[in-house]
C-alpha cells in the first residue's frame, strides 16, 4: 500500500536547468495537487487537478507546469530553475467523493537550486 | 483569496500539560478546517478536521473548536506526550469538488513536548 510516492527525494539543480518532479498515487484518487513548503510560510498551492486531463493554477503557479494524462500520475515540471524555487515540494491526493475530504501527502522532494 | 493566520509559531509544553494552537481565516466561504501534523522528514498527515456545521469535534486527546462568527478555530491537545512533538498546520477550504486540493494553510506551529 504505497499511497502517494514522490521521486526524487532530494535534487540539486543549477540555475536554468529543467527537471520534472514525479508524483504517483495508487489509491485511484481523482484529485491531486502540488504544494511548496518554505520556512515560515506553510504550504502554498502550486497547481491542482480534479481529474485526468484537467489542471488549474493555485496560489503560486509561475515557473511551474503540470499535466495529468493518467489518474495515477501528476508530474510537476520546472522549465528553467531559479534559486527562488529552492523549497520542499509535496504532492497530495484525495478521492473527491462526497464526504471524503482527507488529503494524503507524499514524503516530499527537497529541491535546491544553486 | 483565503488568508489563514496561525499562532503561536513555536510552543513548548511539559509532558502531561495541554497545548492550544489558534488559527484565524478570512474567507466566509470556507467551511472545512483540517489540522495536519508533520513529523521531521515526512509529509503532513491529517489528524482531525471540522466542518462549519459543527462547533467542536473530539478524537481521544485531540479536539478542534470552530467559531464561525469570529472566523477562528483552535486545536487542543490534552495530556501531551513526547510523540506529540511535531509541526502542526491548520488549513481552510471550501467543501466542494476537490476541496482538499485547494487548501490554504497556516504557517505552522512547532510543538515541543519536554519530559
């Protein structure tokens, strides 16, 4: 029972490099989202998806792209990394059915941009 | 958009004492208020939540209260234990499709329970 799996756990990038943070869930959840966590700022929503083929922007979407081609996967792409994107990134999912509200989080990806 | 403020940022209590963490929110449309616990190196985990149609909810040593009029909600932990040491986040959202995908989080409270 893996839940929400994020890879990699740690990553160091140079400014301007691109990369994709992977997120996969095996709970058949419709809803998935990406947050970034910075010291003193809590978790801020980057992008979210309410189902395959549907994505929308959250509070801090600039510099990030997402796509949702399958129910299981929701990758987050950094096209040109900047030091301001140094953060811990969390992926979350929930099944979205009536009365089901719990969001399940992955273990996070710690990204450093130098 | 929604704005959630959380206090205090750090809290140290002795084992067995109670701990209270308070949050305020700004958007009257928010009607779902979860609390998450984050242990070192792990993702946040839901510990309790409350919807706006109730004023209080309890689960063993944990309780949450909600005052819709004042737009604030609080987490109460009684008989604290060392394993309660963690960072706690409050959040607010609107209960519609995908609500847990669109939560606004507070800035977190680091709780330390000392022996």
